[in-house]
């Protein structure tokens, strides 16, 4: 679920709220959302924890597959003294 009219996943708001210990009002302020929208995000995410966890695991799996197919990168420090 995304916030209507934005490319903002509800899970991003909810996760940030939990991680940063934000109140509903603080989250609404941070994302410029109405308080009822944040309350709906919380309700949705808490009701669908298992689905969100499965989606996150799949995304990590896909990123791991993608990262494994990239060539190694050589890093050099151009500022050695």
C-alpha cells in the first residue's frame, strides 16, 4: 500500500515511526500527511506484518542476487600523502 498521490510506501512511514519512536503527530508532520492517514498506515501495517515481512525478505533476496552479479569495484585513495 502506498500513500495516495505519492510514491511513499506505507511501510516506510510505519518502519520509520517504529525505528525513531515517532508519535502519530510527529510522523504526520515529518511526511506532511494528515493524522488520519498516518493512523490508517499504522492500522494497515500492523494488520499485515506477515505480508510486509515477506515482501521485505523478497526484496532483500532480489537485491542480493543483483549485487552478486556486479563486477568487483576497485577503490583507490587519490589523496594519499
